[in-house]
C-alpha cells in the first residue's frame, strides 16, 4: 500500500524532500526501503552513498 506525505516539507526558508532508496540485504537477499527526509541540496549525496 502506498504512503501519502501529508505534512509540508518546507520550513524556515529551507526546502526538504523525502528520499526513498531501495537496498538489498546481504544476509537474506530481500529488498528493503530506506526513507529519509533531507534538504533538497543533499538529496543527490544521499542517493549516491551506499
């Protein structure tokens, strides 16, 4: 089931975004999702790192 973001991610002049990254567990091989709220300018850095 899809989740819906209701709250605004814009506060104090800084804009934020919710980043969802799919990762694969090394132990089980199952996929899981890592969710984080980061400033827009740091979103690409979050996606690029392991």
